[in-house]
C-alpha cells in the first residue's frame, strides 16, 4: 500500500517555538525590526529610481523611540509601507519573505544586495519581548488606505483602518513584563550601536543619528586614502594602537564578500585580542565570533567582513559545513598571503621592519595551513642572533656550506633565549656556526615544521648536547687541564649528580664566564617544551 500526502502544521503549536527558539539572544528583535525599516526605505528608493514611484522621497530615516510609562518601543520608517492586503500576505504568512519576493521581482533592475530580509521570520522576533505588537502603515501606492494590524502573539490578529497619514510604517511593541529591561535608554542605544552601526539608512534615537550609513568597506578602494582606513579603524576600535597595514576585500564571484582586515601590532604575544573581527551581512552586524569563516591563524586580525552569503541564524555546525563558508575561508587565506607577498616584493626593508609584528601570523599560518605555507615559505623571515633577517632559502644558502653534522645533514642552531644562552651562542660562533633566534611561543611548533619541510636539515638548540657532535670547522679550542685533572673534576660532578641517567662530559669551552654547563638532550627538552605550550 502506498500513500502520499502533505504534512500539516498546527500554527498554534509551532508559533511559541518560533518565538522562543528563533534567536538565542532576545535583543535581536531590534536588529530585525530596524532592518525591516531599512529595507522598506531602500525599496522606496529603488521604486523611485526605476520610475515606479513619482512622489517625493523626503527624508528617509528610521526612528526608534520608547515610552517607559506606556511600556512601548516604536520603530518608524518612511519606507514603502503596506496595504491591508500586503499585511495579510507578508505578515500573516510566517516564513514568506516579502524581501525575497521584492528582490525576485526587481532582480534585473539594480542592486539586490541592498535588501537585508531573506527568511520571512524576522518580524516575529518582536514577540520574544512584546506581549502585543501593532503595525500602523500607509502604502506608497496611490488610492490606498492606511492600515492597522494588532496581534497579541496568539495566532489571531485584527486588521482595521489605520491612522497613519504619511507613507511608511510604525511598529509598536507593547513590551512584556519579563522584558522590561529593554525599556531603557542605554540598553536600546547599546543594541543599536552593536547591530545597526553601519546600516545604510540613517537611524535616529533620542534626536541623534546612531549609525554611519556609508562605511568604507562598502566603497571602492580607489576612492579611499590611508587616512580613511585609519579613521575607520579608530571608529571600530577607539582605543587600539594604529594598525600596521590592511587588506580591502572585495569579491563578487563565486560569492559576495567585502570587508577590510587590519594587521594589528601583536609582537610576541599570542594573547587573545580584545578587538575582534566583526561579521556583517548587508551592513547588519551579525557576530564577532568569526571562527570557521576566518581561518584560525587570522583571528588575530581586526576589521570587518560583510557577506550576504554567510548563513545567519544558524547553528555553528551548519556554518562549518556550509560550502560558501569554506570558500570564503580559502579566499581570505589567499588574499592575506598575497598581500604579504606583495609587501615583501615591493618593499623588503619595510617588510623586515614589520616582521616583528607580522611574523606571528606568518608562522602560525604556515604551521596550520598547507596552502598558506606554500605561499609564505618564500617570504617568511628568520632572524639570527646578530639581528640579520633571512628568507628560508637565503638562510639555507648562508649556512649550507659549513654547517654539517657527521651524517652530512645540515644543522641549524637556534637560541630560545639569547641572554641566558649567550655563552653557548658565542661558543657556537667560535666553531663557525650561525645561530638563529627562535624565541617566540610558537617557535617550538615552527621548528618542528621546518624540520619536516626542509630535507636533511635539523634544528638544534644551541645549548643542547648535540653541539659537541657537530663537525668543528677546524677551530681548535685548547684546554689547560691535564687528563688527571679532568678525571678528578668529572668525579666531583658525578658524585653531586646522583641521577645515573645524566652523564658528565668534560670539554673546553671558548668562553671564560661559563666554568660548567648543564645541557639537555634536544629531543627530551622539546617534548617538555611542547607539552608546556600545548599541542596543535
Ligand atoms: P524578511 O525581512 O526576511 O522578508 P520579516 O519577517 O522580517 O521577513 O518581514 C516580513 C515581511 O513583512 C517583509 O519582507 C516585508 O514585506 C514586510 N515588512 C516588515 N516590516 C516592514 C516595514 N517596516 N515596512 C514595510 N514592509 C515591512
Ligand atoms: Mg526582516
């Protein structure tokens, strides 16, 4: 037996679920209603531009106000408004998006990117905080009556003639008792500043405009000066130090994305940065949790990313699996790698000066991303203890001739603490070896990576026991001790160090300040260091 049919939904059961679980953050209601008002304003602009509306556009502003006594919050716009029929169509049908319909209808006539709405669910977020919602609206269309819609959050609504005399819409929320926290000037201001700061239509609250409707990431790089970028950085992070440089992202195929990523000064610290990258969709703030969209090693960057192709309101696991998100991630990695490559090629000296700050990104990126490694290996710099910077190829050439061990493998010596290891460094230099300075928190991982990537090359810490096994390059260090003296001294040390796993070796050191040194096996030491830094 076979039967086909339609699954039915009981609105009265599903409605509370939508209200409750649509968004985890209740404050989002304001973002949704203000974006609808912005959409309505953009739509009337569009209609005017294509000659479908010939009236006066007037001042297109969205006004947010609240009344503590009446316990209401109102969002007003002078957008295209709605007729009673349109309310029935767009508001009474949940998950039917008028925004999507509008974009479909006027698709070939301009910039559909300007419209925010998409899912046809946003409006109902009002019921997360309101016991009753009222719409008062008047359509731009001639010979239409204004309309009023009231709903108390049940599946019943009431439509009647409205009292709005001019084009546009007022949405009034009668705030529920458990949401009265939102009837607060500061709270509303903070929410607007968080989500609506860069919405493309002016938003007014308490007689002040709270947003910048034309953020620079939406402009073309050719229109912008360095000052514009620095000013915008300050607008995003008022207390931060100036950034080193930035990348303006701008792509429209195979996905849409704009944004600006700034390289901050991070020095050697990998600490969590307070300033985070902000994620926007059509100039609406979504989140500053950009994990998955931005590769982990670039999360230390600052700035904004705006993409209508990043799915909103969806769970983290969905975001990870989303193919657009993966493409965006790859694109950003490539852009950053290319930008660094350009800087290196066009201004080696400037690049070297900045490397103290950007080295951490470059190394982190090379360790964690194969594709990034392939691009960055040509400009990643290493510094020796004399302060000279080399690319990896330059360094290989520099040391290859004379730094070999008995297996003919190339040895790179490095110091993890140039002050404490100075004696060893001097000793190595006297033997004709160069010593790298690799002392950042990431360097243990970086060293392991280099060993895997560069064939027949080993990195040894300058104070490791292997140093004695290096071929000495014909430099003889004289010892003034007789064999007998040596044995006596060895005996003394062996007695003190009761641990039989440690051995005492007596040899001449070229530096007088160090009468005795304790070295540790390179492998064992690295194991302990790695466990301290944490794997990855
Ligand atoms: P979406 O914005 O994703 O389309 P919403 O649930 O937020 O879905 O809104 C549903 C529809 O109601 C909108 O697409 C629009 O047609 C209409 N609408 C909502 N708010 C307004 C408004 N302020 N002015 C005009 N139309 C509106
Ligand atoms: Mg909406």
